[in-house]
C-alpha cells in the first residue's frame, strides 16, 4: 500500500510562475492537509479538507489554493510563486489514530 | 491556548544514553498526544501516542510519560542509538475530532557514537 504519494519531489520555479503540487492517498481517509516546513518553524498548516468538496484555510493560506474533488486527491496550487514560498511541502491524510505524511516536495523559488 | 511548547530545540546524546524531550500544552480539551519522528529528506511518521487516561506508554525503547495535572508529556528514548538521530515532533489533538492536530516546533536529536 502506497499511503500518501506526493509529486514532484523537487521543483525550481521562477518568481511569478504558477504550479500544482500533487497529493494522492489510497487509505480512504476523509481528512487531508497541506503543511509547509521551514527551518526553526516546525510544521505550519496551509489548507485542509475534511472530505470531498470541503476545504478550509489553515495558519498560512495566502498564496495557495486547494480543491478536493475526490477522496483520494488533494492538490495544492501556487498562484504566483514568491521567494517566501521556498520551503518543503508535506501532504498528509489522517484517521483517528494519527497522520500519514507524504515524502515531501522541496520547492525553490528564484 | 492552542500552542504546544517543546524543548529542547536540539539535543545531543551519547550512544546508549537516555534522550528526553518535553512538551507542554494549555488546552485541556486535548485528549490525544502523538509523537512523530522525521528523518532527513522524509516526511514525519507516527512513532507512539498516548491518551490522558494513562500516565505512561511504552513501545520498545520509546516511552511517553504523561502528567495530566501539569499538562506536560515527554518522550524518553532508552539506550539511544545513532539510528534514532532524527527530528521529533510532539503533538496534541482532540481524538474525536481528528483534524487540525497542533504540532510542537520539533527537537533535533543527534546520537553520537
């Protein structure tokens, strides 16, 4: 079982470009979320979803969009990339026992 | 009131020693306290978790101690090994509401030979 799959693993963007980070889970979890991880800042919640068609903002949502058309997929869109969005992005899905994280996407915006 | 505090920020332990990481919370509604382990280049992975109706939970060399009155909990790694070198995150959540877990800022553990 794959768990949570994130693509791509690495990405370099120019300022102003847009892109979509993909996330898919095969555990039939209702809850999915996106975090960014920066040195010394821990994990910060960007957006989350409690089921298909339902999304909400987390702690640091500005500059990001999400949608949840299926239970399995939860893509994160960067609308106009900025250097401040250079980070490692983790997608996670959850059941009552805890979170399962993907392996991350390392994004650099130049 | 939603914050989870974690200390120390970094920790160096000799092989065979005990690693101790401490966390504290404010919200008394939290009733589920997981710990996550993250190796470099990987996502965090659930390591061990505890509910506040028990004061201690042990899985192998990893033990969570929980002090409900002090609103504190800690992770003890016995006989620490170089393979335990990782970042550890404590977290708190409301178990019946499985979304929006609150993570601590993380502790970077290095176990030296």
